[in-house]
């Protein structure tokens, strides 16, 4: 209640001083928004307040205040799950802080960015950010408590990178600083990370000591989220000691906490840990039940993500449709006003000379041309909305039809698994293998859909670097060698350019595009045929050519080859899966990298695709 009163007082103060824009006003906006940022459900309000802070701060050249707008937008998009956009705003916050020498804000940006990179599993970038923080001399002297937090985060990051010795050094430095400063909550977080690390190193005695200290402290201050982490660690420790019954008790406590918190990621990890524990104890029915629970909560998380994407598309379509209706209404009003003006003008023109009449007619022709131009714009908007509606229908069709197949298949194999759980080990093995394959296919299809949308709305940040095109092509061919061998296909590679040739591009996106083209060539090639990969240079352009001698594409269907969700009647030669998304991704990547993609194809004779980039 006291917090609500404080927020109300702050809001009233802001309204009272709204007419006077100065540093104190911008600071009051920042303090209010910091309280607002404690509630993740207020992400939209955060963005509105951030816009106000930026606008008012820069209008009076108060950069120290204005850049907090970037930070609060980073928070908001983090809460929304749009992590690339969150990182984009945090990088802006850091860039201006570094340029202007704002020391405290630089440290804040390090913490925010490192946390985002870690959460999105970009551990190398997280490590670089945390290292910059601990190497800042002024920070090391003035803020030992926050410094200990960065050492703790570095330890966790080194652990994820597999650098265990470095992780242990960072944890010890953090623990020493936390003990010196009396940071009890910080020690709780550190001991949780350190106990997990010690379990991996089989140092069970030290790990158990830290876990028990944490459990007691969490219960004392009612920190259920941290208590869950420690029960999960305790269960993991007992499992590694082969004390499975004790492990089960700790994991059941973790499961209860996850359900009390209504936290689906916590539920998923609890169910997975219990499934492994029951399997070790030979309680296969309970293990199967936990696997099923894991599958259900995973589907819930996945369905929520898919539904959010469909809702976003529907909202975009509806808003553009309303905009079109408004434009049509405005056009009608303009036409009526024009008619009224012409009527009045006609009465006035009765007594005017012929020259004035001619001048008025000329003005009328200009107005007609303007109306024609407006109608043309309306028709263009209508065509754009029709195209958007077709894409929306295609996406809904894929989600409702194509994804139904893998889910139905998983349900079928799950029934077979239940029926043969105790009677037929071979059937059980076959069922689990098919469930895994089918789930992977469904997940890949969803990833492809989301990747297309991500590239289309430009949320991918290009990571440009100088790469060796010959080395990249050679590595790709080696990766596809097993798939080619399985169909008896020989991949021939030829490089018609200088070995020292380099290109500046995003290696990850380029590899993704070439993987799609080579994969398609193998899918649509006949067994015991060949695929040719040619690397050449023409007029300062690097060409990646992938040619197959497979089924080819009918001329009538070639125009829809690169459209989003478009498919042709051509089918893979060995019943491989194909969603029609790959070539759309290739086209968008080519556009993103400033290149082009083209093809030539003859039905029954094969196809050749050319991916071009500037040298």
C-alpha cells in the first residue's frame, strides 16, 4: 500500500510540474519509471515513459537523463521477450554513456547487457562485457559489492563455456568480496552457482554444505525462486551419489515450488529431473508420466509462442485494414468538399470573363489529377493488404495443417510406446526414436517460420567479418557428406578463384543460405547421381553455384519458388520432408547481405541455383 501511495505522489508531482521542462523534471520522470519498471506487466507503459524521457532530455541537452530512455526500452523489450531489440537499446545506452564519460551508467549498461547475453546463451559476448566491467579501475575501488556480482556472473559464464578453472577463480574472488561487504543476498546467488559448479566437479562435500546454508537462508527470507534452484541442485547432487531415493524427495520439493510459482520453465526442468531419477530407480511408469508432463508443458510454451506470433500477424492485418478504411473515408469527404466548392464556383463564374472561366477549369483538371493519384494510392494499399492476407492465410495453414501431422504422429507413437512398455523392448526403442525424429521435424518447421519473420522485420544484427569462401564451401560439403552418401550421391567441388580471395559478410547468414541450397539439391536429386558446387568470380562478384541433375521444376510453377510458404509440385526423391520455407529464407538472406539469388531449371533434368555476393 505504501508503494502505491508513493507512486501516486510521484505521478501527481509530475503532472504539477509538466509545464516546466528542466533537469529536475526529467529526473523525476526517471525515478517514477524506475518504480514502474519493477512490474514486468507494464512493458508498454515503460516504452511510453522512455519516449517522454528521451524527448524531454534531449530537448534541453540533458544527455545524462535522456539516455535512460534507451535503458528503460531495453527493460521493456526484455519483458516482452524481444531480446534482440532489448540488446539494441542497451548498446545505445552504453555507447552514449561511454562517449560522454558517464561512469555509473557505463557499469549499469555492462550489467544489463551481460545479463541479456547470458539469458540468450550468447556466452562469449557475455564474457567480454563482464571482463570490461571487472577491469574498470574506478569501478573496482568505488563499488566492491557490484564488482563481486560481476565476478559471480563471470564464473557462471566461464562454466557455460567449459572453462572450469577460470570459473572457480572468478567464484572465489566474488565470494571474498561478498563476505567483506556483508552482501547476504549476493552470497545466496553466488553459493547457488558455486554449488552447481562443485557438483559437476564431484566435490560433493563442499557443494552440500553450500546448498544446506542456502536452503536455510531462503526459507528464512521466503525466496522461493532461489529455494527452487537449490532443491534442484540438491537432487542433482544425490543423483550423482547414486542416492536416488533422497534425490527424489528434493526434486519433489522443487516440483511443488514450481507449481506454487506457476512457472512453466521451472516445471519443465523439475519434470525432466524427476523423469531421469525415476528411470535410475527403475520406476518406469513414473518416469514415463514425468516425460509426458515435460512434453505437455513444453508444448504449452511452444503453443504460446506460436499463438503470440499469429496474434501479432492478425493485429497487423487489422490495423492496416482500418488505416485503409480511414483513407477511403477521407477520400470520400475530399470528393464531397470538392463538389460543394465546384457548385459555389459555378455560381460565381456566371459573371466572370472567359479567361477567368478557363483558369478555373484548369484548376479543376489539377484537382481531378490529384484525386486520380489518391485513388491510385488506395489501390496500391489494397494490393498490399491482399498480399499480406494471403501470407497470413498461408501461415495459419502451415500452423493448423502441417504441424498437425508431427503432433498426431507423436501421439500415435506414444500410444505404441505405452502398449509395449513392458512387453517389447524393440517396439519401445522404435517408438522413442520416431518420437524424437518427429518432434525435431516439427520444431525445425516452427524455427523456419520464426526465422523468416525475424529476418523480414530486420531484428537480426549483422555480424560482418572477413571470411574465406573456399574454406566455408569445403566445410559445408564435408558436413553434407553423410547425407549424400546415404543416397549414393557424389558432391563435386570446384573453386575458380584465387585462394587468397576473401569477402566481408555475415558468415552465419551466408552458411545458412548455402546449407538450404545444398540440402535442396540432395533432396531433389535421384539416388546414385551427382551434385556440383562451383565457386567463381565474375566482375567483382563472388558466385556460389549449386547444380543438381534431379527432378527439376515445372515452368508454370517457377514464379512462386521464392515466395513465403510457396511450394511446387516437385517432391523430394526419397520422401524427405520439405515445408516450402527454405528458399524464402535464402532470398531474404541474400537481400540482407546485399546480394542476389537466381536459378535455372528444366523439368526432369535438374536445377542450378546461384547465390551472388560482392567481392
